[in-house]
C-alpha cells in the first residue's frame, strides 16, 4: 500500500521568544509554531506519529522511509514559505497578515441576504462601497447560490447578475474576485474588471476552466468540495476528513499546475460547510494550520455557516456574527491569509485587535532577564 505523510503544526504561539526562539514563522504570517506532528498513513490508517520541534524536525524527517521523505521535506519547506503579495490590478494584497474578503451575493436566494442586492443594484453598490471603506481588501462577487439544496443556476442568469456588479465595483477601484464555476462567467467577469477566480469546484465543474484560467494568468481559489457536479455537497464520505481534505486539495493543486497554472497563483480553501458534517467541519477548523504544508495561501470561508447555527440553538444566518468572528479568529491563529466574510467592519476590527496583540507579543518579553 502507498504511504502518505502530513506535517501538522500542533503548538502555535504568538511570538518565537515565548519558546526561547524554538519556533518557526508559519507561511510568512503572524503565527509561529513550536511543535509539529509528523503523521504517516498507509491504507487510510495512521501507522506512525512523531512529535518534533524546530530543533528535532531534521532528525525526524531523516528517519522517514524513502518513499515519503521527499514529500515530507517539501511540506516542511512549504510551512515556512513566505508568500508574495497578490497583485490584483493596481492593488497589492499583502499576505503577511490576514486580509478580509467582503462577500457580495447577487442572487435571488442567498442564505444570508435574501436577494437584496440583485433586486436593488444601488443597494449592492452601496454595500460594496461600505465594505471597501470598512477595510475589505477585495470584494468577492457571486451570482449562484451553492448552499445545500440550492438549484443549479442557468449560465445566462449568472452572467446578468455578476457582470453589472463587477462593473460597478471596478469603477470604485476595488480588487475583485468572481465566485463562479463556469468559464463563460469567469471570462465575462475578468473582461469587466475582475482579477481573481474563486471556484468552489476547484476547476472540476467544467474542465475547460483550467485551460481558461491558465490562459488568463490570473490567481485562482481552489476549494474543497466532495461533489463536482451540480451539487457540490454530494459524496462527502470521508475516512478521516482532515487528511482527506488535505489529499483532495493536493490533487486539485497538482491538476491545476499540470494545466499550466503556476503554483504561485493558486489559493486553497478547505471548504467549510461543503459536504461536511458539523464534527467534520470542526475537525478541519482545528487542523487549518496543516494545510499550509501544501505551499499555497489559504482562504477561509466560514462566515455565517450552518455549523454556527448548529452550535448556537439554531440561530438564523443573520444572528451568527459572534460565531463568525470566533471562526475568523481561529483562522487567524492558524495563519490563514484570506477571510471571506459577510460582516466586514466587525471582522476588520477583530483582525486589527488581533494584529495589535501579535505585534505586542514580539516585544513583550524584551525586559525579561536573558531575553
């Protein structure tokens, strides 16, 4: 049976001096790790698990069998890789701190806004402007609802919804992401001023998408979802969800690279809420830092998701702010670079306070003896 290996940061800290320097910076961000689990699987079962620190990791990796040693070295390098800024038009999105992506749904059946922005374009324009003013680094525009049970959207309808929204956001000078599975919508949106493709199917819904994204040389978000047909939630049958999501994202990344999309233009999203139970979503959230070992920036889309309602007396979508902020902070603690959210002002405020604490943590040991 084929073996697979995973390096999971299991001890994070706000600063390296908290561990007397025995910590590494994760993905060039504001999170440091000082303990790592090196996990070996074979036939779906964990057969070995080693605990390592930055001081001992070379010895642990050196003892791995030849069939997984090179992959483990790649993951260890990827965990420490500082990603360059995303260049979206004239705007640079720096990835050395968490950035907020504001959601603009132009659908008649969105679970969060109930179609407000498709029926009233002026409201969509005002909402986008407010998100930018509040500190959103980019706007993610979607014209198809992909919530559980949603019907597939006709391509013509999606185009009619998305293109005007891209145009008015572009007129504001915004960095723009288009949330779509269809190459025709990708093309129209990019032509109208979008800069990044965000595909929940990871370019599997229509295989022509890979060639198109490669030809346009734009960044792309590849999200994990078990289904690649009309229902992205179908087929979520996992042996071990944390590892299965890792393996799925790795496969999607490699398919994109093989299609001519450079790894530096790929962003990965573990797909919270897509074909995963509450327990599975929580497991993936707790393992977020491990996905940095895939060597790409990470996007977290947990805002107002069903899991929050399940943990809070079935609170409706509009009453899930507290849970959304809690999950956003969990993402920040794990070094996630992009947070896709509905509630931009509140998330930006939480991010700024979190960042202030991290900045202070780099100096608050300065007066200790021997520091």
